[in-house]
C-alpha cells in the first residue's frame, strides 16, 4: 500500500521536529504494511490554513487514488478544528485517507468521535498557548522590558548585568540594518509593480530571508510593503481603458475554466476537481478552498 508522510512544526526548537515526526510515521507505516512514496514538511503555525502551505499543497498534487496520508498526530494537520476538517476533506476528495499512529478506523463511529475530540483538544491547546503568551508579555511590559516581536528594522540585544548582587539578563531594542536593507529592496520592487507572489519568488532567487531564516511568507511581505501600493497600470481594449487588475483576473479565470474543463474530460468527480484546482493555487475570493458547487458553475459557463 502506498503512503505519503505529512509533517509540520511551528519553530525550530520544538521537540516534534521534522526528523522525529518522519521517523515515527515511517515506523508505523512499516509495521502496517505501507510503502512510503514521499514526505512533505511545513514550518508554520497550526492556526494557518492548510491549503496555503507549500508542503501541504505539494502533497495534494502527488496524491493518487487509494493513498494513505500519515501524520504523527492530527494537530500536525492543524490546530483549528474547522480548518483541520476542511483539510481532511480535501485529502479524501482525492481518494486518499488521513491516518495517525494513534488513530482508530476513521470510517467507524468511534473513530469519527475520537478525531473530533482530538481536533477540539488541539484548538484548546492553541488557545491556552495564546493566553499564556499574552500574560507573559503583559508581565514584561509591567517590568519595562522589551516584549513581543520587535518592530520592523529592529532587534533585541540581550546582555547580563548585576542587580542586587544577582545576575540579571536584560534586553534592549537596537537597529537591525540588515533587515532594513532587505525591506527597502522589497518595497522598491513593489513600487515598481511586482505582485506579492513575484516578490516571494524574487526573495527566494536573491537569498532574502525572514527572521526565521526562510523565504518570507506572503503575510510577511504584506507587512514589509505596508503603505506601498502597486502602480495602477491601464490596458486599452475595444471598450476603452480597463484596469490591469481586472484583465489579470479575467486571464486567471480563463485558466481556471480551462483546467476544470480538462479535469472533467478525464472523468474526475466534482469533489476531486475542486481539490485539484485548490492544490494548483486557486482559491475563492476570501482565500478559501474551491468547492464542488463553484466547479458546477464554472462548467455551466464554460
């Protein structure tokens, strides 16, 4: 039986690293007769939407009918009960099954109940983490110490001092000139008309990284370019000047329509088509996954 491994971690210093998750998943797969075809990893918060993660979307493109997707725990898929269920439905729409080493049969009544409880527990744990973080930051502010994420272009420098005969570690904000240079370069590209996806590709090509040492996410690039609007280019058509943004949207919709029509001609179901086009990067206007109802509308207008 063919299987794919799906791992996720939020930070580099977590005990559930990519290596440890992959190792446990491989042990379980071998014990249950699965053959691992590939492994996919994301380093991002569990509160993020699964279909916006590079590793998850790459995995969706590789799924074949009858595959099994293996993760160490369900919270590796996400820590939001609703979003986790949506991600699982996208996997099932492609004919695959999501399993964890500690899960029961997901098609059984007790298995579905257990999965729901685990998803709710993961979301509860995330809320606890957020509450503790807010309390810790409030205490740091009360003591007059730097708290939270430093503002763009700054960093915290820690030093040890002696207070009342005891060593105390203090932090102070200092300029981060390296980050300032990166942000200014990205803002310049944006002012020249680059889209956020183009900005991300340019950062990857030029070795520009975020504070976490990886290619900046779209959310990070939005914060870097705050206040910088993309130039409003115009294109001329028979009806007169039309905003370039609208023309880009028309071109994207035409590409989506062609892809949906092609997949339907291959005999795919509406659910599978919806999952496939979402894996290709198409989303709703609100950033959600494409639904089979929307696929029906696209086919009706094709």
